[in-house]
C-alpha cells in the first residue's frame, strides 16, 4: 500500500518538527515551546511502548537488534561504520511509526516533535515553516556524550566498564559517535531547511533561539 505525500502532508498540517544533532537543544526547545504555546509535546522515543510491541525481525531488523544481540559488549564493539549504518537504519524503520502516531495526535491540536525522521522524508510531508534543524559542533555533540545525567548514558558507561578493555571499547564507541555526527552535520547543513547552530552551552542560547523558532513555526507574528 502507498499513501501519497500530499495526503500525509494534509494530515500533518498541525505538526512541527525539530531535527538535528545531539546537544543542539532540540529536546529543551520542544519542551519550552510546548509549554509556552500549549502544544502536544512528542519527546524523543515518545512512542516506544507501541513500537517494541509491533516490530519484528523481518520488517524492522535494525529496531529488533536489541532482541537479537549476543551481549552489550558486542553492541559496544561494533565498528563506527556498522554503528552509523545501524542508526540510520533505525531512523528509516521508525518514521512510519512516528508519522502514524503524529497524525493521531495532531488532528485537533498542534504538536511539536523531537524527531529523527529522515530529512528527505520530512521535506516531502511537511512545509518549510514546519521543520527546523538544530546543530551543535563536534566538541559539544561527541566530547560531552557521557556528560549527560540520563539513565541511558549511565547504563552504557557501566557496560563499558564491565568489558575486559574498557578504554578501547569507549574509544571505539566514541569514534562511532564522531562518524555519525560528521555525516549528519554536513547533511543537515545543506538540506535547505531553517537551521540554528549552537556552538556553546551558554544558557542565553535558549533564550535567543526560542523566539526565532516560534516565529519560524508561525506560533507568533
């Protein structure tokens, strides 16, 4: 079955999307804009309970990886190239779930989405004013990867430290992040979408970026 893009675009008319690289402020901006302008906030991995009940190894091999991997050591020791290919594969398998859920949530109210929907797909199903890209430099996105106080990062560090050679494993994992960031940064920078670049962790960045995004998304005049 194929649903034409103009049909999907119509049903996504109330959806706003922020995509980009890590540490650029995507999650923070989605949260703040949702609070200020009374939007439905779809956080990263917001639909995971449904996704992991539906996926199967044949149709979603990348999303099914955690059900088939031999160990966390195997996960952490994949080459940067294999890791990057897996991440992009996840994005392709996820966007159908995302689009279906966003259509469901957005018919009567505007929705803002912290998304990884591939940018070529977004450009086909949403207008220019519905998409914003937020980018961070490599030193922020990669070097500070494990600085975040979230449970996922803590868990990964624990698994790295359980490996026989934790230093080498961590270096290999970070190399995967570097490759992924470089590829994504260049792609997003040249995608033609409205873009905001963050080059430091100064909190003033958020104060400056918020009205720019609100105006771009047509939440204010």
